[in-house]
C-alpha cells in the first residue's frame, strides 16, 4: 500500500499514521451533507463493502469514554463492548463530549490521532479482511490500512462487539 499523506499537513489521523511509518491509503470524496449515514455513504462512494468500512463510535463504559470501531453494515453491541473492557455498563457518549475529547467532529471521528487517546476496541470481524477503512479525521476522508496496524497504533483490544 502506498502512503498518500505528506509528513506535514493532513489530519491528526494521517499525521499519526505517517509518523508511525504505517502503510495506508487515503480515500477522499465529496461528502453529501444530506447523507443519512456517514459510513454507508463512504462505502457506497468508494465502492467498498460496508463490512470493510468501519465507523468509530464513542461510548461510556462505567463512566470512562471508550472508542468502539465496528463495521458500518452493523451496530455496536453495548453489552459486548462493556464486557470487552471488563466493564459492567455501557452507553453511547454525549456527542459534545466525544467531539471535545477526540478533537474530531461527529461523522469524522477517527480512532487515530485523537486529542486524548481513549481505550479502543476493534470488532473482531476486522481481522477477516486484509484492509479496512476508517475515518481519516474528517467527513469525506477515509484511510485504508491493515486491521493489525490499526489495532497496534490504537492499542486496541479485538473483540466481537458488532452485531448485524
């Protein structure tokens, strides 16, 4: 895979990937503000299976913000997320808190290059693909990389947290 981000500029996610020497490809597209789902729009526009495009969600597990990365083709199982990090109860985080903590806007939250690094859980289905796509830090910008690289760079736990 080619690196398509400059060492200077880009989003915090692409800057972090470049600094880590990771192999990745950036996919840019014109985001439609009327799109009902950011992830489904990305999959459709890029011509990639929704099972390979992953959305980044921020939840609260026992009061601690936690990132969940799941396929856009499914949903996050909050009970499974809590169990994956040894917690008891999980709920979706307040969007303003998610934006403030990660430094990204909703629909463009990346698991990479966050303002404050949060514990991260990557759905185990990611490992069935050679590469997956996640937000590169803004709407209309995705980054494609190996799931193992994403897990390593975010110190993610792999667990079955998604459901169809």
